[in-house]
C-alpha cells in the first residue's frame, strides 16, 4: 500500500478529520466536546515545535495520524514529550501504517533534540510498541491501567 506521511502543517485540510478520529476514539467516551479538541489541535498548525501532528494519506484521503504533545498522562507530568493518539482507520490496519506513523513521529521528536520520548497504551497494544523498540517502564497507570513506554534516542539511532 502506497501512502505518504507528513506533518499536518503540510496538509492542514486533514485537521478536522484528525480531530474527529481522536475525539471518537478517546474524547467522546469521556464526555468531551469535539470543538474543544479541534481548537487544541489547531496548535499543531503553529510554528512551535510542540505540539505537532503527523498524518498518513493516499490519493487525497486520510489514513491515520499521531500527535506529539508535551504531556499525555496527568499522572506522569514529569515525562515529556509524548507520542499520543495514534490512530489508523480500520480498513488500513495491519499494513504498517501505524508503525510508519510512530516511526515518523519518533524521528521528528529526536530531530528536535529530545533524548527520550514517551508513549502510553492499553496492555493489548504492548507487542505493537515493543516490536518498535519501545521499552515498558510502568504498568497499570491511570484510570485506564495503561502501560507507559520510553524510547531513548541512542537506542533508536536518532540521537541529536
């Protein structure tokens, strides 16, 4: 499957789609409003290094996305930055889109000079992340009992 991954700033027409996918997956069940998330994601279009989003697309159609933010777990404010909200539309899963999005986001974070980056997921996604070099550092964190992972720039080969 041929697709392109780029910074959302290069394809801002996908902003509403990225917001809608993240909202449906994580924010709507928590009772948050879509417009609040969309407003927060607009920060990904600014020139500031963080936050930023990467989007996978093919033939003008959204396939998936990931967002890089300062903090993803209120329980762990000392960890920063995070790759968060990794989403691939169901019909494109198991085609290396998620792996490519995460890798692109990792390289971008390391390119900004960060020596380590974090990510959290439900336990069922553990092998997806460990096969990409993420190391679990905590289990059962927060109300969703998530696993927290770290990736070091030197281990990834993306050191500054």
